[in-house]
């Protein structure tokens, strides 16, 4: 028996120590800040770094268990296999419940350490409180890990072979999707901790708020990337050609995104004008609470979802209790302390930028509430014995369109209006020609679209309006004498242009998508619009841990061969699970998409072919939005020291 | 009334009106888009209601794919199978590609309508996890199984 054998026990020990350190980090600095005891407050920073070191050690040991194929660990044996390629052994660490929670804890420790490192400009009591609140969250998650979902649990005697990683997760998109998503979820713990610290302090300081803004922007950027990756992965991996299903698990990640988007805007208003102080705190609490709720929904298995994984109800109960404590506690604190937070707000006129930001927040939070209601309604109905129901995607799609239409219509006005003062004439004058141009483009799209006229027209109209309006702002800003374009403005411009690009993708693919599902024999051709797909049969190939039926499909456009696609049907050796691997010819103007169904006997196969116009624009738009968040965070104003801003 | 109070009153009124409209719209849209889950027994015994058995209401059918029931004519996209809940069996027809995890003796949830004694499915739900059984199906199957004193199918197992 080599000493290496004991590594998992060291990992276990590291987790327990991390829990202790997190407890200290939660208790001492909060107490110190309340009583004004400097040595207790000083515990916060070292504790944050130590916690990161311990959780990182545990994570590294679990990764080692996967790479070295230690099947004496129950978690490794359940989610890995000797045939699993090495890359996927690393990513299998977060392929199931225990490991993904450990990743959650690691990312929380990373954010905490980053806050400890980059908070030198803040007064010590604020730092102590922020790190203390993050410590409380860490205690909850580490206790959850250790007591209900221990990744280092032994399997004795050791399994001879592992059960394999769920084949759906053996994919490059899956490598980065969860870390990005968690960076977003957990990143919202920073504005949350700041909000709690402000409530404890009893006031909102513009300088601290300025300090939190880049964190919110970065977290929101990562969440945007995570959601976009998930959508892209579902598009090519599930074989249905859809990019968003309004599935409970997707909704779970979308709700904090909407709350986060609202938070970005209200934080800007509060920092610059002192308005909506209490509301900003409430949104910060909401964004993180919704992140926790998302974790609960995904990890408890209470909802029927295409993403649902087998899960344990007792774990759900633990998260639910934790959720109750965090949300209930912070709302109670808000109710007790918030009323005096709005004291220094300046009044504003009806057509000022404040009003537009208020509308933005109202629409985004209503959309968030709408998604929350649709997602939780089945749970509610079940609890009230109203039957087992599910809420269909048409509900979400219709409501979302209704709520986002005014948001899109008002968006270009936002940057062009003034703070506080009423001045509609100037933005109206600037935007009128572009509104006309957007309307003409929309009408042209309506007349030219071969199908789905309304969706196409609305998509083009909305995209042109937002795009032109945003560029008009950029132009007027660049023309202004002596004014410079700050990173904050650049970030905003990028994110708003991202919305325009996204609108093109989302609405045009809905309107112009063409799809056929049919039985084909080798040599047969399927016509779809200007494209034709020639099915050239199926051959068997071997992968590292699967056997595949690999189809060959020639894509012809106007009679010429454009490309050859190889959709696959893979059967994984370990579990015998069958997976569809679609063949996609990507393009900026549209994708040709082929998925192989099952053999139908007599040499024919079921085949699903799609033409997906502008589908890439969906993810390109999301990338621009995320980039906007990151660029905004680099604005020099946020890095100004205490002296400069005073 | 001073201007600040007046402004605040307007703001509150606007928010309340917007919230009321939003709630009404949401409730209406929600009512129109919910689909109930029923087992074959509930459909056949009429417990699910006349709208379901007559084919008027769109609903979700949950249960197990009956052993030996899956049939597909060679070269055809039309699949026939039966869904079983331990008490009753309902024939299902579905035209299209079935999800990868579709198999006999596995849990299935299909959305569609009744048409002349046959359930015509518009879509058949896939699962990411082969050992997973939707909680709502497990609950309903559990009721059927308790009645017959059979061990309920495990709703859990991957971890």
C-alpha cells in the first residue's frame, strides 16, 4: 500500500479544515465589525486565502482520483471508466452532484480570495463584513458537501471498473459550461455580501458601491457566457436543433441573469445619482438568492426537466433550509434596516434617464418573476394537490416577447437622455431618422421573408432600432468636443449591440427555420429550400470508448456539393447508452444541421435535417453582451483610490 | 400634498397598475399553457375527465413503455408502442425520431391527445440519465404499485 492511497483522506481532511476556517471567517470578522475590534476584523483576509488553499487542495486530490482512476472512491467509480479519454477525466470531476458542488465551493473560495486581495481601498469594517457574509455562504456549501454529498466517500472493496461519465457530458462544450455558469452564480455573492454589509452598516456609500460594480459586471458576463455555452451545447448535442427550451434548469440559470441585468443598471443609477439605493440592495439580494434557488432546483430533482439527473431528496431539503436561512435572513435584515437607505436620493423628472432605468428594472424583474412563476407553478400545484402539470414553452415565449418588446423599444433612449432633467426633444430628434430606417428594414423583411413573416420582420425591426440607436449614441459621443469614451460607455455600447445581434439570431431562426424528419434509403435526396441533402449510407466506426454508426450526408446547394456531414449514433461501451452526435455545417448566414435517428429496417434510416438561418447570431450576441460586461469592469473610475474620489 | 409625496404617489400607482396588468396576463397565459400528467388508467377510467378522453385536451401521458409493444413498419417513421402503469395499458402512436433513451420497460412521458382510443404523441420526452425516473411519474406509478403490493421503481440510483 503506497502513501498515495491515503490522498482522498487528506482531501476529506482539507474539506473539514476548510469548513472550520470558513466558520472563523464568518464569525470573527462580523463580530469584530459590529463591536469595532480590529484584531477580529483582521482575521478575514488570511482566512479567505487559507480557505482557498484548502478547497483547492481537496479539488486537486479529487481530480487526481479521476486521472489516476481510483475506483475505490464511490464518486470516481460512479462517474468514470477506464476507457474514458484523459481530457474527460479532468472534466468528469464536475460531471455529477458531489463534484459540481465542490466546484461551486472552489469558485466561491476563488471569489472570496479575490475580494480579499482587491479590497485594499475599502474601510476595514466593510471588508470584514463582506468577507464574513461570504464566509457564511461558504459554511453552508462546505457543510452541505461534507454531510450530504461527500465526494471522498470510499467504496470498499474498490470497484474493478467505473460506471462511466454520462456520455452527454463527454463533450468539449461541457468542459467549460459549468465553470462559467458557476463563476456567474457565485460571483453574485459579492454584490450580495456588499448589500448585507451595507444593511448592517445602515448606509450605502457611493464609494463602496463603485467598488462593487465591476464585480457585478464580471459575474454577469460569466453567467452570460455560461448560459450561451449551455444553449450552444444543447443545440449540437441533443440532436433536436433547438437552442432554448424554457426548461426548468435553463430557467434556473436565466432568472439570476435577468435579476443581474437589472442590478447592473440600478447599481449605475445608485452610484452616480444616489437614486434607488434600497432597490439596488434588494436586487443584489435577489440575484444571489436566485442563483441559490437555481442550484437547489438543479440539484434536488424536484422538477421534471430534460436536464434532470437522478438526485436525492434529503439533499434538496438541506439546500431548501439553507436557502430559507439566506433569503429569509437577508430579507428580514432588509425590512429592518433598508428604509433609511434612500435618504440622499435626488428627485428626477418624468422623462429623465432615471425613469428609463426604472422602466428597464421593472421590465427585467417582471420577466424574472414571470419565469419564476412558470418554473415553480408545477411544484406549487403539486403541493396543493391540483394535479401534476407542466407549463409549456408557449407561455414563456409569449410572455417574454410581450415584456421585452417595450424594453427593446426604449433601449436606444436610455444612453441619450439626461440624468434628472426632462429633455425628450433632443433624443427624439436624434433617433427619428433611425426609427424610420428600422421600420423600412422591418417592412422589407416582412415582404421578402418566404415564411414566418411576422417574426422575421419584428426581429429585423428590433435589431435595426437597437443597433442604429446604439451607434447613434456612440457617434454623438465621439463628436462631442473634449468628451472621451470611457470603458463604461464602450462596455454598454457592446452589450447593447449584442442585444441587436441576438435579436437577429433569435427571431430569424424562429421565423425562417426549415425542418424535415423522414425515412431515407442510401442514395436518396431530401430537398429543403435551396438546399438538398443526399444520404450516402451509414458505416460503423470506433471511438476510444464507443462504437458509432457514422452517416454520410452530402449537402448540396443549387445542385453543387457544398459540404459533407457525418452525423453519428454512438453506443458507449460502459453503459450501453446511445447518443446522437449531429453533423453541422456552420455559417454566418445559417447552419445546415443533420441528425441521425434510428435504423428503420430495409436499409433505411430516420433522418432529421434542418436549415437554421442566422442561428450563430444568438451566441455571437451573447458573446458581445458578456464582453460588454467585462469591458465595463475595466473602467478606470472603478479603480480610483479613496483619496481621488474624496 | 407636497411635490415629493405627489411624485411618490404617482410612482406607487404606476407600479401597482403595471403589476396588476402583468399578473393578469401571466395568469391567463399560464392557464392556457399547462399540461396535466395522467397515467393510462386515469385516462381509460375517465378519472382524467371527459376533455381528456374525448381528445379535446392536450395532456402528458406518463408510465412505462410496455415490454414487447414497440413496433415500427420497415422504412416507416410511424412508431407504435404501449404505455403501462400497472393497472391499464394505452396504445400510443408517434411519428418521428424517438429520443436516444427511449426503450421498452423504461419510463416515458409523452405529450399529445387522444384520438379514437389511441394516444397520438406530438413529442416524447428524453432524459439525460438512464437511471432517472421523473418524480411525478414515480409518484403516480408508486400509487399504482402500492395498490398491487409491488415494490415501487427506484427514482434514484446514479449516485
